[in-house]
C-alpha cells in the first residue's frame, strides 16, 4: 500500500496511538508530517499523533498521565477536562456527546470509541508484537504493513448486506476492530491488552410517557452541545428526524442557523410541502434550498470519486450528491452540520419485536403481528416463522449462510426473530469469492458470543450500529470540505434512553414515530411533528443507476475485483443489462460497485 495524501492528508480527521519504544517511534515518523496535534511520552517518543482539522479537541497531558476527549461534548475547556479527570472516573464516563476518549495513567492506556460506531477504534499488530491503535482501519493496516483479507472483502459483495456481526470485521489481516460499547485497556509495560465492556444494552422497561421525557432531555442536550458552536448548519427535510433537530438548533445558535433542504425527483414525495410548513415556525435562518434537478444523480462521476474511505461504503454512489451539499454548506461558512441520520433506527423498533412480545403479552403480540402482516403484506408462513422460530443467534447466521446461493426470499417475508436479513451471493461472484467469503463468515461465527440481551434489543442495537457506520462514512465526505458532520440521534445517552422504552410503545402500525412526537411535544411546534409520512430516496438511486448504466459497465469491465478473481464481468454485464427482469435487486449492484470503488481508491 503506497503512502499517499488520500490516506493521511485527506479532509477527515484521524489519530494513531503508539507504544513507548524505539520500533513504534520509528514507525511514527511516517505520519508525523501530516499531523497537527502531537502528545509525547516522558521519553520524548510520540504517544498520540493526530490530524484534527474540525473535530473538537480537549486534553489534559503531563509526563505521567493524559486525558484526551475528541468530539462534541459539554467540556468547555482543557481546564474543565482536567478538573473532571482529576476528580472521578464516573464523571468522565458520563460525559454526553459523541467522542473518542483516551486515558493514560501510569502504565495503563484506555481507549474507547462510541456506542453507535460513528467513531471506531482499530488495532493492528506488527512485528515484534507492536500495536498501533487508530481511528482509521487503513492507517492501522498501513502501519502494520497488513494485506487484504480476501474473505472479509468478498463477504462485502453479499446483498442486500451482511449482518453487522459479520461485516464488523476489518477487511485487513492483522487489524481488529474494538467492539462498540467496549474499552481497550493496554498495559504499556507488557504490551498485553484486553477489551472491557463499559456499556450494556438497557432493558426496555419504561412506558412511552415515562421514557419520552428522558429521551427529550438526552436529545436536546445532544443538539445543544453542537449547535452552540459558531457557524452551524442543519438539514430540514420536513420529516420527523431532521426537522425537530434543526428547530431546536435554530433556537440555540449564536448566529442564524444555515439550513439545507432539497426534494426528490419522485413525484410521490411530499417533502417540499412539509418543508414549507415547518419553516413557518422557525426563527430567522439562512436557507439553502435546491431543486431535484440541481442535485447530482447517484453514480454521477462515479469514476472520479476522490474519497478514500477507510472501509467499503455501500453509499459510495451518493458521493457526488453529498459533496454537492457539502460545497453549498461550506460556501455559507458552515463548520458543524447536524443531520437526522439515525432517527429511524433509534426512534423505531424492528418489527421482529413481535417474537418477544407474544411471550410477554400474548394478546397484544398477536394483535400487532396481524396488523403488521396486513400493513406490509407479509406471507402467513413468514409471520408464523417470526412467532415460532426459537433458534439461537449463531444458528440463525449459520442457517442464512447455508442459503447463500439460493434465490432471494420474497419481499413480503417478515423478518426472523433476530431481525437478521437474508443475504445472498451476487450471481457474478466467482466460486473463489463465494468460498472465501463463506469460510470467513463461518470462522467469524465460531468466535461470536450469543447476545446477552433479548432478540428485540439485539436487533435494535444492530440496526443502530449499521446506521452509525454509514454516518461515519458520510462524515468522511463532509470532512473533505472542512465540515464536521453530526448525528445527535446516535449519541450514547440518546440511544440508551430510546432502548429503555418498551418496543410496542415505540413502534405502532398506525402511529408514525410516536416517541419523537411525545418527547418533543412541548419543545417543537405541533405542525412540525404532525407529518404522517416519510420520503423514500431509493427511486432516485434507481434512476441514477439507469442514467449512468453505460458508464457503469465501462467502469466494471476493467475492475480490480475481476483482476482479483472475485467477480466474473460477463455475468455482471448480463444481470446489469437485464435488470428490468428483476432477477437481482439493485442493491446487489450497489454492494459490488462500492467495493470496487474502495479498491480503486486504495490501489
């Protein structure tokens, strides 16, 4: 892997933690050039080397100890952090926001990312057993001189997506991912490290009335610690995710909030009318508003994508559209941008909660099950499976993996009790790719522990983790424009408060997002919360794929995936050219194109 400005000089922020020895100090030399924030051990060797262009940094550092918090929280200064750090560990653990936390005391180092996956920690191991701890997978891999894990990479070609438990692993050999909700504890004397869980999925015991109040406090705090920053922006889609966030932010900023709004080319969308209704209630804001025709289509200029994500991102097709948005925000001097991303996953429970509910409240469970069956047109047999299937989490993964070459299940199937979506091998994957991916998945499943929480809570947190990882990739694009992309819904306290509420209270077949409506009822005008619909952007992606189809085939004809023996181009061409037959869903192509895009950016 060649050292390049794409990796270290790119717009998104990164850090690396080195051990206090000669080998690590020598390795650190290759990244020091790109860093703008460096802390050192008493020996003078680098401890923390970082490039922080827009992420808030607070730190307390002496020769013997360090406390570093990277990200948005309510710390007002490094002196404030020092008083917290020298007080109690509990005070540091209960900080709100979305942060990396790095603590060094004597010979112990503690590092954690976020519960949602918006900030991840990667650990790579190099000879002679030196560990490099980084916020970016490819940087950790580069420092350890790691090569690609073909099995993990090939598994990213499965569609519609691989369950989070399998996609969580790095695509690099000798690079591990710190599980969300865990803390890495490294003994700097011995080099030994352990993972310690610091966050547990809460039990869903609160009613909507009791839980909504706590949720409102957590979400409002998450918004305010960001919107108080100068030059703040926010999305206003007219929906129940972004619009309440923007309204609260607009009433908390020091200068007028910069809002971004757009519609969809889908005639069935009603975003524009709800955007107009919402703005009637806002204080003074600076509006950026664009029409669907002005926004780049998905897959537009796909081959020119300059973004070097550290992991494959299935939303890569949207890079030009997100970059266009970021450019407009930057022209208005926006530095911190708030999004409603993660709202669906936090505000709603996956419908698989019916499985647990029937065992707790049979009458209510059966009634809601029938209502969801009617609403989503589920087949009766799939609802029966949702209710009766009792196999474990690992067994469910193994069962799905055995079906990898079978036709895709019907779109009218209910989820299984773990809400693990059936995944399949794309028909253009080579036998080598399918075998490598299957072997990798089987080995990963062997090491998975059964979830300690219920099926309902397990499904809820996995959907949140998937959303958090997508937000992390979007922030990479925004970072190239000097914008700090923020998702208040994905803060730890917000997630915890939402997961504490009974799923049957959060999700209702006939009431749209009751949690946000109840929680914000005294804070946000009623009309903003009265929308009963949600726009679906997939039509734009389908249209963009069609418009750019000729280019996509040219792009894939010389693919790196083909040269690696992971796909067969002629099969890809056949299925892509006959997409209208519905043999393969569009998301299968998106998965393959995202991996190809990632390989080209790292070649």
